[in-house]
C-alpha cells in the first residue's frame, strides 16, 4: 500500500488544490503517508512529501518559498501545543530524508494545514499545494535562541496552478490570477447640447451659493 506514495512527484488523480478534511484522508489518498510526522521519506532516497501545519513557530511561509523546520526535539502537551526541549538532530525522524532531497533535487509534495498562520493556508482541512524543491538544508538556533533546529528552504516548481490565498472574509479566498470577473465598461454619458451645458453650470452655481448660505435645496 505504501508503494504509490513512495514516489517523487505527483500522485495520479490528485491535482493541485485537492483538499481533505483530515490527515487521515490525506494519508489514505497516498499524498502524505504519515499520520503525525511532517516529513515522509527515506534517508537514502529523500523526502516524498511534507506537511506545513503550524506545529513549529519557526516556519515561514511566503507562498512560493517556505522556510521549513525539521522534526524532533519537542514535547507535545494535551492541548496540542508543542515546546522545544532539546536540539534537533539530523537523525530525528524525516530530517535526513529532507536533507537528502537538497542533494538530489527530486520534487517534494507540499501539503498545507488549516492551523498554519499564513495567508496561503486553507481555511479548513489539509490541501495539496504542488511540488517544491529543497534548495538548502542547514542548522541554526530557533527564534528563542536556545536550541538548534534543522532548517530547509523549499522553492515551488514553476508552471503549476497558482496558490490560493485567504481573503479577509472568513472561509473565502482571493480570486486566482486571470479568474476575476470581467466587468462591462460603464455606459457613456448621453450627449449634452450647448443649452443644456449652460443650464447645468447655472444650476451648479445656484447650488453652491445655497450651500454656502445654509439654505437647503
């Protein structure tokens, strides 16, 4: 059952923008064959897919570029929040596989989750947003400056369908480029004769005088 998911690139029948209500549905579709870990891959071959779901506060999502945080080094509380308690290691689950992808250049499927604090995140569930290339892998201190974390620069492969962006209205998305409704041009004003133009100017002058004197019209 894992065979189709252990492949680089697209999963047949799953176009960009496909959305699932849960990680389980995404798992069953073969797009990301891990129920909890954010990285699915094999150390010797590379990563097949990642989930960007907001579980790590160091993640940065710029749409076509993602600065992704590796796994490990944290504890998870009953309310779902996580706290970093040690350095991340390349040997932590999935980290070495994604680092290998920076060497091979093989594409990685990216899924965004609704809890991600990003305008590119779906309002609900988990959405497949296409293929990215891991351009770089390194370690640095987390934003609190206490622990080392594994970091990756992910760049979206050009030529794919545009990413959806959240609207300021909950549950709505911005129109995709090129999909905006084309509005008909406003009708041209009716022709005005010389006499009508003079009458309009006189009326405008009377209105202005009345307004300055406080006389309602």
